[in-house]
C-alpha cells in the first residue's frame, strides 16, 4: 500500500475534450456479446429483443438488499487517502489487480484530485452484494465522506464487481470531467452511488460490457447523480443506461444499449431527463418494485427496437413528458401496467403512438396542450384537455373518461371506426350517454 507524496508542478496541459459527437442522434447497435459472472464473453441470446423485454432473456436484476450502512465490509486500496488533501501529479497511474482491492481508496476527510490519470483495475470481487452496496472491488472508491475530483484520464476495469468509480456514504462524492471509462465484467458498473453518496459527471464517456452492468447506477440507501453531456453504452445483458434507487438528473447525454431497456427506476428512485437521446434494444423505461418511482422527460428521445416504451410493475409511478419528447418502440406498447402497478402519466404538447394496456393495476393519463395519442386504450383512465386528440387505433375500454373545459367528444376523439366503452360512474361528464365518433365508431357506457 502506498501513500501519495506532495504534488509536482504540471508539465503539460490536459488535452481539450470535444463533444461535437453529442449532437448526433444515436443508432441502434446490433446485439453483442454478454458477459457471464466470471467476465468471460458468451454469444448473445438468439431470442428477439421482444422476448428479452418480456423477461425471457437478459432481465435486469434488482438492486442488492439494503443491509444497512453499518454492514459495510472492510476495504483496501493500493493507494489510500484518509485524512488529507492530495493532488496527484498529472498522468499518475493507479493500479490494482488483487481481489477486493481498489486502485485508490479515499475515506473520512480525505480528498484526492487527479489530472489525466490512468486507472487500471483487474480481479473479481468476493461478494457481488458488497460490491453493489458498498463499492468493494471498485477501481476508485470514495467512502465514509471521502472525495474524488477526477479530471480527464482513462479508467479501465476488468472483473466481476469491478465498478470504475464508486461513492458510498453521506458526504462521499466523486466529480468527473472529460473522462473515458471502460468496465468489463459482470456487475461492473461505470459509476455508482449508494447510501447517500454523490456523483457529478461532465462530458464523460462510459462503456460497459458485462451482464448487469449499467453505465450509471444508484443502489441501496439511495444517492444523487448529475450528468451533463457525455455518451454511455452497454453491451451486456440486463444493463440499462441508468438503474437507480436514488436521484439521477441527466442533461444532453447520449445512450446506446444493445441488450437492455434504456432506463430502470427502482423504489425510491427519481430519474429526470432533459434533451437526452437513448436507443435501446429491449424497451424504454421500466418503473418497478414495491415503492414510489418517478420519471420526468423534457425534449430528447427514447427509441426502442422492441418492448414497451413504459413498463410499470408493482410500483406507484409518476411519469411526466413535455417539450416535444419523442418516445417510440417498433414492437410493443406505449404504456403497460402489471403486477398491481399504479401510474399517473402526464403529457403536455406530445405526440404519442402506441397502446395503453393495464393488465393488473391502474393508470391515469392526463393529456394537455396539443398532445395527440394514437393508440388503443385498455383499462386506463383518460383525461383530455382542450386541444388534445385521441385517435383510436382499436376497440378500447377506458376506466374513466374526462373532457376538460373546452374539449368535447367530437373534437377530442377520432374513432376510426372503432368502439370505445367507458365506465359511466367514473365519467360523470358523459352523463351515461352514447356518442357517434368523428371518423366512425361509437363511444358508449359499459353495460
């Protein structure tokens, strides 16, 4: 174990990081290899992404159990900083190849700053749960109040549970700018926060290749992550761009996910996107688990090759779309609710295409502004404001139908020859009457 000495004067300027590529739209990558638990590569599944999205293959695992911060295991670092502030000389290399050892460990009141450093970490963890909960085996670990300030540099990890940058515990924080991260191994995330840890990323490139290895993750105990700019890719099975049980805010970031849904929000998680573009092979946004979740999207796009755009499973979810956000799938529903899920779905000035299907639970859609929904509705409540339009794409059943001030059946619903039934008790404004719809079809109370 070594301790860094006093910093030397930088001998060169850090190369300028360019982000012009961030303005380009993503294209879907082909299904690529998934990593087994030992980090080795295996061929991708032969099932279609739709089968993957349904849970048949490549399902994203839930977070590790919250065993409490006092259960944190002992950790070790090839370099340690625990009670002082250290600025590493530009280009310093940090290495670790031993099981459960970090290349750099910062704890307590310690702070480590790096410029254009090279970080390499190999070796598997002895406990996937301890890695996902407390950062065991992470390459760079800030714990129990430690701080990392990482400017530039390339970070490479290989091994099960070898997350590149980890912040765990209240007061622990890692700040990254213009870094390149490559993580190869099952459960080896790009960056992760737990138990109140914080991460701030600016123009960071993250590539993960292992199964269950999200580029950005927030695990048990929650945490806070902000991302501005950058590109994120994952090739492993069950590796969404973000998997969070905490607060994550993304701005102008690109995601390309070859074997997973775009984003997963766990109980206690809140994900906010502004001008973010994501392409995913197996669905858009999954909000799941026994607890509250939220998702907010302004502008940007989510494009799924297959699978549902929004999937609510057991969770009490809140979804808000605005600013012309584009959400699409080639084969799946716009919104699907199952396993007693409950969702409030609000869209303002949006163009929405796809079916809304409630198989077990409830969904309340609030459409305002110039929002247009083109799809079939089964089991959801629908509120249509003035200027909104529902173009019915198949025979539908709504739990409740409310027409706001200035809206009427003739202007708000285009039947396209289909039958729509509604619950009269949950739709008092319709007075239990039947209506002929514009474009053919009928609106009538359920018998």
